[in-house]
């Protein structure tokens, strides 16, 4: 009987642990371990029952969050200026999905691209884009290089408003983006209010080409290494944040809606599992170029879905990659830590998604 009970506890999705009379843990199912290690204690809800013979059984859930404030609605919709088509350029499908859900709810038509070259091809084929959301770092051709290429195209296409998106939260990146021809710059993870506010401010400006107004020739596109643009950066500390940031996820549900958030999480988990296989294979083949590319995308997407510790570890790893002289041993060790940490983070995220669904079902 005891074996059957433990087997049943092991399969349940609620976090369950059994303690003896000395408050020593006797048994904990996988869900308990994932929640305890992945979620800050203040975001957990415990139900503890004392046993007749001493000891205690504890059940753990993600605490229901207070309803977030309603999404900021602009007095005038961001789409009141008849902007119809937005190109979302990002190499992460889950990031594109979040942005698409937000903008489609405002009435925009969305076209998606996974890299800069695809954006250029679309524009050359005649796709009439009224606005471009451009991820700064993408494989093959990054967002800043793509922006410079667009600014040197013939005709009205060259004046298409471009908003740069990046997980880099520094003034340097803001300046570099604007020097490349970007109109505005916002940080990831994307949030509904700041995104719509930025679009509204951008499209209500007077359409004045400052370079032509001042009779100045536009600067030629210049590609320089990151180290030359930014200088040597300080190496960040090892990640110490909780595995899962509940507040980021609550904001995601508020911005993208319940269905959009759940869909985004499912896409993110699936693409991350594939990404981990690529990283592991590349590490075994000493293919550090592929490792760097996959770690960069994982840094951005994991931040969007509240996996703070994983995002910070990826950021630390990318910083080592960006140094003038790469310490291959160090960067390989950090990359292996990414592969080891990610499954725990994904499990915690999946448990949160399920607990959120249970809450919705209970309220229904």
C-alpha cells in the first residue's frame, strides 16, 4: 500500500512532501522539488496537515496572484493613424508570437521574419510595411546591419519607421541602435504598454527626414565588432535570482491574454528543448559559433518567459563569448551549465502554466 501511495504522489502535479516528527523530509515528489527550487517562497502557497503518529504532510501550489491592472489603453489607439502592416523580425518564434498577439489585438496586420535578410527580401518584393519591429541580434544578418541596409534603399522604403528590440539594457546599445538609423529602442521582454506607447509616439511625429532637412548626406553603413563599439565589458556575476519570476509571467498573461500566454509558453518550451539538443551537439563537436548563437537566443527568450536565472546564466556566457580573447574552457563550462539548468527551468515554467490553468478552471 505504501508503495502505491508514493507512486501516486510521484505522479501528481501538485507539490507534495512528507516530514517526520523531527521535521526532517522523508519524501518529496518531483513537483515539490521543482516548485521549491524554482519559485520564490513568497509566491508559494502551503497547506500543511499534521499526521496522527507525528510528522506532517505538506502540499505546495503557486500562490494565486492579485489581478494585474488592466492593460493600458491609450486615449487614442496606437493604430488610429492608419498604420496597417507591421513586420516583426526576430529569430525566436515565441518572441514573435508575443509581439504578434499584442499588435493583432490592436488591429494590425502582422508579417513575420526570422532574420534580417528575410526582411530585406520582403521589402524588395513589395511588402508594404508601415512599421518594423527589429530584433537587434539575429543570425546571418543582425538588426542594426539590416536597418542600415534599409536606410540606403531607394524610395519611401528607406524611411520606414523601425523600432529596435534587444535584451541589452544599456545606454550604449540605445545609442548604437539610433546611430544605425533606428527610430526608437525598447528593451525585452516586450510589454504591451511600453510597446504601444512607443508606436503611438513614433507614428504621431511629423514625418520629417532630418538628414534631408539639414542637407547632410546619410552616413554609409559601417560594420564593426561589438568590442570596438562597446569596449571591454565587465564580466557579470553568476546568476543568483530565482529560477522563475512569477511577476514577469503575470505581466505576460496580462499582455498576451491567457490563450496567447499559454500558446507562447508551449512554443518556447518546444523550441528550447530543440535548442538544447543543438547546444549539446555543438559542444561535443567544439562548434562554439553555433553554441554562441543558440545561447544568445535562449538569453532573450528565457527572459521573456520569466526564467531569470537561465537568462542571467546565458548573459554571463555571452559576455565571455564577446571578449576579444575567448576563454574556451570557461565558455564551454558555462554553456554546459546552461544545458544542465534549462530542463529544471522548463519544468518549473510548465508547472506554473498548469497551476495557472487549474486556477482558471476552479474560478470557472
